[in-house]
């Protein structure tokens, strides 16, 4: 009962923090679109699209976390945790596409400038919008990443980094727009140059999110330090020897552990059961109450 209550509490916290972010993203998207159109800034319009992608991923996180919080059923013996992983991968892919899109637009604008084309001068409202976006998105990032670590949610942490990437994007946009306004026509290339730099950071963040998520979907084992902890925990019990056939994997915010251990051949079923419960309790203290543990007991040869 306690684990179910904890799961429901975690789900409510994730939904709440994501909802706060989605409201901020919706307001910023409309504000940036207005500023981009009125201020005649292509960079701000691109930034508005980035904020729109944040808003869409917020929706994905809320839907997937809701599904991931469901208990196991007839069609999902290990629960629905992989839906949260799927959300993480989706956000990483979206960030990757946004990053390459900004990179392409920036390089295209720089090439046009080098060929003698005069870049347009953005209006002041676009600069104000960029500054507001930096402050708001950094605040939402900090709020979200703290909640992600408390809830142990990769999807929410991925979404937090999406907020941070938008703040970085707005920082580059502000630098470019500010330079174009204050330094004159020959410095308008600062806008696309800043966009290229920001796009590299966004692509880097997307890869840092994608690789663990894809590894989890492909049944990658837990990190070596976690498996070492599992083996050490088993070997510390005086009645257990030779842990082997250890298999581990993550399932969203929790994990599954499958292992074989050896005990005295004269142990009763009750004694063996007591020992395995003691080991499993220690492992759940480390990996969480929802950890799925399958222990196969063999007699000492």
C-alpha cells in the first residue's frame, strides 16, 4: 500500500511541476511570436518555435508519466515505466531536431552575409522578449530540475534541460539582437553567429539525454557501480555465497534485478525465504521500493 501511495504522490508532483512549465511555455510562445512579428526578428521567431517545442514536450511528459504510474497489468508484467523512458527519448530527439534547425538557419544567414547581403535590423521589442525569456526559463529550469531529482524522474530532468536550452537559446538571441541594434549594420551577423553557438549546446544536451534513454530501451544493464553494490550486498550476508547470473535493467524510474545465489543445502524453504527477504530489503533501500527483484536459490555444491 505504501509503495502505491508513494507512486501516486510522485505522479502528482511530476504533473504539477510540468504543468507550471507548460503554462510558462505557452505564455512565452505567444509573447515571442508577437515580438518576432512586430520586431521583424527571424531569430525571435525561431526562439518562439523553440518555446513551442517546450510546450509540446510538456504535454508528452504529463501523458507518459500518467501512463508510467499505472501498476502492472495483464499486458505489462513489469509495469509501465518504459513510457517515461519513451518520453525522455522523444524530448531528446525533439531537442536534436531543434538544435540542427537553429544551426542550419544560422549558417545560412552567415553565408548570406558573407556574400554581401544586408541582414535586417530587429526591433527593440524582440530584445525585451529575449531578456524576459532568459529570466523566466532559467527560473522554470531550476524549479523543474529540483523536482526531477526529488522524484527520480529522467523524463522530468530531460524536460528541465529543455527549459535550460530555451534559456540558452534566448541568451544567444539577446546577444545577437542587442549587437544588431546597438553596434550597427556590419555587426548584424552576431545574431546568426550566436545562434550557431547555442545550437551546438542544444545538440550536446540532446545527445546526453538520448544515449541513456536509448540504452534503457535496448535493455542496457545498470551502471557498473550499481551492480558492484548488488554483489557486495549479497556477499555480506553470512548465509549466502557465489552470486552469479546477475541481470539488471532500468524500467523508467525503477529497475529490475535478477540473480542466482547459493545457500546451505540443508536450509528449509522458510530459512531460504527469510535470507532472500533480508537481501531484497537492503537492495530496495538503495534502488527504491518499486524495485523488481527475482532471486533464484541453489544449494551449495
